[in-house]
C-alpha cells in the first residue's frame, strides 16, 4: 500500500471491518472509484485509532460490530463506542457506517444532526454502486440516514438559527458564523444539511439560497 502524499486534495480512506469477504469487495471498489486515494484497513478498534491518529483519514468506513483488539470477539458496543469517539473528536472526519445492523444509530441521532463532518449510514446488503454514491454524499459534508432511522426530516436548532439570521436579519455567512461562534466551514455544512433535509436540489437556472428560503417557508420554518 502506498503512503499518503502531501497533496491537500488527496483522499485518505480507512476501512474498519474484521470481515475479509467485505474488505475484498469494498477496498477494490474504492480503489477503482478513487484511484489516487490512499486506502488503509483495520480489523479492530485499537488498530483503527492508531491509524486515525497517524493519518487523519478523509473518510472512515466503519462496521458497527468490530473487535476491541486483535484476536478478540467482535461486539456492537465496541463499534458504537468508537463511533462516539470519532464524532466527539476535534478532527470531525467524514464517516460512513457500513454495517448489517444500523438501527442502533437511532440512539445517536442528536449527535449525528449536530455533527460537523459528513455522515452516511448504509446497510451492507446495498449494491456497491449505491454505497459509492452515498460515500460521495458523506465526502461533501452531507448527512444521509436511511428511512428506518428517520420518520421525518430532522432540523437541528442551529440550522434554524442560520435560517433566521440569513432570511430575517439579512446576515452574511461570515456574520452568522461570528454570531454563532462557529467556523465558516460549519456554516457551509449547515447549509448543505438544510438543503438535504428540505429536499432542495441544485438547478443551474435557479438561485440555491432562494430555493432554500422558499422550501423553509412552505413548511413553517420561517415566518
């Protein structure tokens, strides 16, 4: 495996899974889709954390049921604990949960909604092409949860603050970031997540922010 380069746009993926058959399908698919990426694998939480500290991956693909250390039994609790640590980390890496059992993620919905990195949850039974589509979704900072984890769009309180500061107070993104005491990157992520939750899609003939405002007013998020 090649070592990471100094290119800022170079993707570094870490696949955390102890199933060789899954790795044999996932890793080649990633190499084909992202030929310039550096791809690392870990079969347990301990090794994963060491690689994360060393390489700071662009995106982490995580099975929820993994061993804590090499040569130990896999456990859902271990995967969930590692996921919490990743989401609480200042690194805020993009994350894709790729697991046969994703319903436990419902316990973390508030954390997921407030998370600053991209996040997607995908069942291992989905076709590789669909997995890659949602992986790209997470890479751009968006959040995707399958239908069994969401009964309706979730709107974080801070997203609503962004809407009001923009469309009621007329503030710029920079001013909103200063008012909320967050980074410019965080505000950009809030806009992406509002767009996704409202079902607003890019249209070259339409102003995206105006479309977001229209959609938000339709469902009562703005007066």
